[in-house]
C-alpha cells in the first residue's frame, strides 16, 4: 500500500 | 528517500543520458532497438500522468520531465533524425505480444481500479519487459557496441538498486508495493545473462559478442 495514497517513486 | 533509491535514479538517468549522447555524438543509432525506446517512452507517459494531478517534490517533478523528454528525444532521433542508421532488419521483436497481454494484466491485477492506477500498473508491468526487444536485437546481431553495453548496465543496475530500496523501505517504513516488487524482480532477472557477459567480457576490455 502506498504512503498517503501518493506514488512518491519514479 | 534513501541511498539506494537515489543511486538507482541516478543510474537510470545515467543510462538515459549515455544512450542519448551515443546517438547524438555518433549521429547513429546502429545496434539500438527503436522498439524498446518506444516502449520506454510509453512506460514514462503512462506512469507520469500524475504530473498533471499531484506535486510530490521538485526532484520528483523535474526527474519525470527529464525522463519523458529524453525518451521522446531518443525515439525522435531513431525514427526521424538518424533514421538512415536505424537497423530495422534486426529490430524485429513482436512488441504487440508484450503490450496486449500486459494491458490485460493491468486490468486484472492492480491496487485500485481507477484510470490513473491502471495506467501506472500497466507502466510497471511494461517496464519489466521493455528491454526485451533490445536484448533480442543483440542476440540477432550477435554483438553490441561497448557504449551500448554501458547503457544496458546502468539501466539494469537501476532496478536492482530499487529492489534494495524496497527492502530498505519495508524494514524502516513498513512500505511495500507487491506489484512494483514482483515486476522489479522480473525486470532485474532479465538482465542477469547480460550482467554476466558485461562483467566477464566488457569490464575486461573485450567486445561483447554472442554466443558467449
């Protein structure tokens, strides 16, 4: 699951 | 951000720049699979649509623009500017056999059935096999220019470093994304044969030629 729903990786 | 992800991103950036400079400086895309470069442009386009919806950081946004810009510039140079040097006879991998099943898989296996998420999932799956036309082309020509092998080395290394980044993030942040991890493992495995040849041949000053 993503942190706070954001995709922070490239 | 951790050291593995940072070096992974820099390795990826190095690969993209090495390829761009190779084609630009030698004014030739001999030995380069245009199909793989089209797939990479598609990977970045479908993955970075969130540029329009969310801001994460200046680093994140600028790197995405650089990746997309370089990918399209590379495709443009292969199919337009230096088209005469494009070796279409050896770049014959049937990419439709990759794109169609992966498109279906992205609809079936994803974290959330929303357009942006499905496109992101499609791009993760596609990236794991996008290098296949390039590896296939090298197996057909039986050799690769040394600069091309450096491009492939850094490209393969980047996702291997991302695997370490995911281990780090699982251990320290409890973060993990099974889809990205499984696709990343597949992607890195596809480079193993190349990594072996790169270390045993190219790093010893020999030319990379097949069969090994």
